[in-house]
């Protein structure tokens, strides 16, 4: 058992705030003088990442963004354009559309009609 904790409370706070602000694990590790994997494991334990490299940290989407996403999905905008405007992953927009029952129908011929 180590004499001191692996990460101090202040370091955990810095990691949480940094990951939510979009800082990379490498930048946070350099700033804290820690190993990058230590920072990544801490972020994963805090529930801020999926554990997959290259993924954005999890952030809840506010209700205003949900209504904007719904309007743009109904208008026929692509998931990538909506995701870029809301600064989230296109899969998140796909999941929102699926939850709202607005998943597009990609039938043969490239039809972009909204499935009922």
C-alpha cells in the first residue's frame, strides 16, 4: 500500500475539469507531471470517457440543443452537420433521432424520407 494516494483530490479535480474542457490526456499529464495513462484511467473512473481512444468525453446535451437537433432532423439535415453545429458526435444525433422515432429511412435509391 502506498504511503500517499495515487492522485490527490486537487489533481482529480484538474483532470475532471480539463477533460470536460476538451484538454488532451497528454497535456493534462504534462501539466500535472504524471503519466498519460494515469490521467486516462482517472478520467475513465470518473465516467468521463468510454474507454475508447479518440472518443470525446461524455457530456449531457442540454434541452435547448435537443430541440434544435429535433428541428434540424425533421428538416432533413445530415447528422454530421447537426453534430458539428452542436459540438457532439454524429452517433449522438443518431441516438437522439432513434429515441424520438425520427430515424431516416435509407432505402434503396437514396431516399431520405423520415420513417414513421
